[in-house]
C-alpha cells in the first residue's frame, strides 16, 4: 500500500528512476519492492547472472553485494589478509593517505554499462564489475552498494540477509521487500555459522588466568567467578 516513508533500502537517497517510486497525488509514495536473491556461494551468483542475461529481464537494474575479498582492487589492500580493517583505515585517512579508487566510485556506478538502457544494458557478474572498475580506477565494492539504491534485484550471499550486523553495515532493509533464497535447505547451517564463534584452547587458558587474577585480587568477584567456571569447564 502507499507509504509516506519509502521503505526500500533506497531510504537514504532520492531515487533517480521515476518508474521506481510512483508519485501519488497526495505526496505519498508507493514503493516497488526490491527482490533480494540470496545464494550459498559467490560462484552461484555468477551462474545466476549468466542465466539472467539470457532472459527477457536482462535489462532490469541489478546489483551484486559481495565482500572486499572479491571486489577490492586497491593494490595494497587487496593483497592484505585483513582487507576490511585496512579499507576502513584508508577511508578514515588514519595514516594521512586515502583511497583514490573509493573517490572514483561514481565513475563506475554511473557508467553506461551498468545503467539500464534498452539495447545497451546486460546483466553482469562480479568479474564484469571488477574488470570495469580496474579500467576506470574506481572501487567495485562501494559501487555495487551505490547501485543497490536503484536496483530492482539484488544478488548476495545468504549471510548478507541473515546476519543482522551485515544487514546494518550494508544498509539492507528487508521490510516489504521480496526475499528469494536459493537452495534454502542450506539456511540452517548458514544461520548457525553466523551466530557461532571459534575459540582456541590457548585463548581459553589465557582467559582463565586473567579471571584467576581478577578473582584473587577481589576485582568484581561476583561477575568474574561464573566466567572462570565456564572457562574451566570448557577446558
């Protein structure tokens, strides 16, 4: 039904495509829902976008959300084992440097190859986006996020839809949207993984030693004793 606030994930920015948000005479806006298509792996997204290309819907505005592991093209960051942190540090200018690729995002997200136009536009996959990003020296990771604003269909791995922290950081709002989960029998494992945490025995031993110290020195004993008991039982 009509909604005063656009509940799409495009909430933040005005929509460029008038067909997306039908204006109502009283100023309310009726939102066309986005389709969020979740898959188990990044590889499956490539297969699906290839299939999309072969259909009559090849020119539907789309985007693919994926991690920096697949989309970062910064020569130093992309070769690092901790891409996320390095990227954030660069963007915050911590060491007096910034990322020139990030500042070229609009060159990529506004490029005609990614803007739906009859006859020109084709569904694309991550590799297409990355190679175009390299050519334009513009960041594919942030461009894909920009393209979500006007996209009718958004492809992403399951955990982007299941994990509330990722949903927040990616500005994904699923209210009133259409969600399709490919191979949904994998969802349980994926949901378990997103709320699971691995810890080593040496980390547990170190934690127990620190908790011993706290308890022996009467530092908030009431809180630390139960924690120590948990560490001991796990060890």
